[in-house]
């Protein structure tokens, strides 16, 4: 009987020690790792924004190939939910909570116990052909499961996952010009939305000086200009191809984007393209722009690249092809998004 009591006491001590240790272990956790991938930032982000692609590079996901998965919503957009059920990975969900194009993907991870954890993947351009990717997570683990933090380092999984991601992307053939254009249009729309969505009517109509434009005027100008340039482009598409003029093109696609987004060079807009400040509601302006862009995006998707490249016309930048004109349209939005940022940074910009 004494032996049995001793065994019970020893077992209780063995159980009690970890529980006591857990009292002094932090419930909060944070881990992240980073890597540089030899691919453009837009191309990297276009891959990592899809949660399901983590099945291809995530160490944790790859550890249980027989796990069952379920999707709800549209991957790459806020609200998408990815659920799993496996012997090794257990049960849980990952939901997209925020997508900032070419910058970050934020998700919420629910492992079925405790508070959901917050995960993120960040992309940062190091050079035109190099991107730093940071993968991390933070959250709280309930007592006594917080003790596992002493034995399990998620950073190793992130390291392995990022190495897998680097290998996949650097061995992958780069997307074509069509994918680049569609991505650039999405980025310029997202950047504009992030800058104006929550602005009040007073903020939209604020002008830093008597000669400066308001944000409302900038939005109107963007919409008017996109419609005009796209109309000119469609007229040009009705003309015969002229590939013999390609030798006249002096600027690369990247040069076109750099030129139009360079705010150090100022140009006077023609009267017909100067906004009158008709927008009191930023959401209405964004809806109008998105509706207008529907035709442009359809045109990009359905027009052969050869057709775009073999139609050369004269522009303020010299000879350019139709594809470059499409980049100019999106770049023009980026240019005036920068102008909107300048207005918002004015000393007397209204708080509401």
C-alpha cells in the first residue's frame, strides 16, 4: 500500500511540475522569419495572396498530405476561409482578414482552442527583380498549453516554408505581359481605395491652395482621363497593324510606368479633363471607376498580346504600342494617387 501511495505521489509531482512551470511561461507568442526571393514583388505577391498555395510550400501543411481540406469564398480576397482536418494537423481554419495588394496578406488562424492567432505574409521590393518576404504569427496560448512554447519553435516551420516558396517561385516561369498588366491595374485600384475610402465630403473638397486640386477633382480627373485614353486606344485598334514602327519605340514598359508616375514632372491638364469636384462620396467615385475599368480589364483579357504590341502610335512619350498605352492608363491613376497623398499630408488638411 505504501508503494502505491509513493507511486501516486510521484505521478502527482510529475504532473504538477509542468503545470507549475506553465504558470511562469508567457501565454503570448510571436514568431517570424524572412527571405529574399529573386522575383519581382508583384509576381511574388500574386502567388502568396492565395492561402491554398501554402499547401505547396508550408512545412506544416506538407506534413499531413492525407488531411482533408475545404474552401469557402474566393481565395485571395477578404472573407475566404480554408478549413482542414487531419491526423497530424488536427482541425482548424484560416481566414483572410486583410489584403493590401503587393504588400501584405493577413489571416486569422483558429486551431479549435484558445484565441485565434493572427498570421501575416509581407512582401517588400528590394529591387525590380528581388523581393523580401516576411512570414509571421502572433497570438495567445491558454494555460497550460502555453508550456508547449518551450518545446516548439514555429520559426523553423517558417524558415522551411520560405525556402520552399523561394524554390517554387525562382523555378517558375514568369507570368506574361497580360498578367503583369492585370496585376498593375489591381494594385492601382487598391492603392486608390486605401487612400480615399474613408474620407468625408469636407476632406474630399479640401484644397491646399487656391491653385491646387481637391481630392474630389483628382478622382474625377482619373475617371475622365481613363475613359479618354481608352477611347483613343480602341480607335487605334481599328487601324491596320504596323509592326514596322516598333523600331521607333524608345521606352520600355517600365520606363512608361516610371515616367507617368514621376511627380517631379508637372503637366497642365486640358480643360476637358479638369475635374469640377462633383464627388461628395469617395465610394461613388470608386464605383464609377471600377465600372469603367470593367471594359478595360475585359479588353486586356481578350485581346491577343501580339495585336497590342503590333499597333504603334505617337504619344507624348514618343512612339508607343497599345500595350504601353494600357500601362499608361493605370500609371496615370498611380500618379494622381500620389497627388492625393500629398493633399492629405498638407498641414491644414481637415481631421474629418
